[in-house]
């Protein structure tokens, strides 16, 4: 018996072209340690992005991403409100997080993308390693490509410095934040 998750797909040999991220089938998430003992996971639900993929010349590839800060979700309304406030993202003043690639390299199915990440008008370079998870024509004739990646950043480098000391030592929110990307993109017509 096969399910939608293990049904065979036919990989496309050449995925060179221009793509738009399929937001409904992608996830931009993060993980932070809370109170030094557990992890809190969240995601942004509103974002847009484009990519130019060049398999023959990976350095000619390009990625652009814009994230709506107010779309942050962690499963707790009070925490989401705090993250949108001036203590963290200040979503009213800085409504978007952006990423623009500056270098793309490829080794087999692994793509290494370096670019400028801007949070609260602070821009710093980050490098994200992505695994190309596949390519296929969907039932509607669209060419899709999938990528999964992650990287860890120090939130303080982008001015996200709020914290609270714990009686037992340590702090309430970790400085290191893991960023997670599960991306499905559709080739432009």
C-alpha cells in the first residue's frame, strides 16, 4: 500500500530556471532553548521568495526572501505578542525580515547559500546548507523542486537582546537560534 508520502516520483534531470516559493507547501521555522531546559519551536506563516537555479553554473543562482514578522507563531498568543514587541522584533517598526543571496555553491545535491540576512535594519552574512530533496512534475503540470536546510545564528548580532536571568543561573531565552527551512518552489511559466 502506498500513501501520498511514499508514492514514487520521477526526478527531473535539469531544474535550471526561475522559481517562486510555494508558501502553502513550505515552512520557515526556528528553535530556541527556553529556561535552559526545553526547546520552543515557531514559524513564520507569511513570506514570499524567488530563486533562480542554474545547475550548470551554480554561482549564477540567486535567492530572495521576505518574511512578514507579524506572522510569527509559536503556539502561544502571549509569547507571539512578546516576540512582535519592541523587546524582540519590533514588528511595527521593522515589519520584514529579508534574505538576499550573495554566493551560491553546489556539491552534488548539497547547495551552500551565503547571503545577507536583515533583521531590524541590521544586516549580517549567513551561510545555509541546503539538501535538494527532489524535483517532479505535480498533477497540475508544474515543475517543483524541494530543499531542506538549517543554520544557527546568534540573535544578539541582530539586536535581539532581551532576556531574563534565572534564579538557578542561566537565562530565559538562548542566544543561539536554529533556523529551519523546508522549501517547495514552483518553476515560473
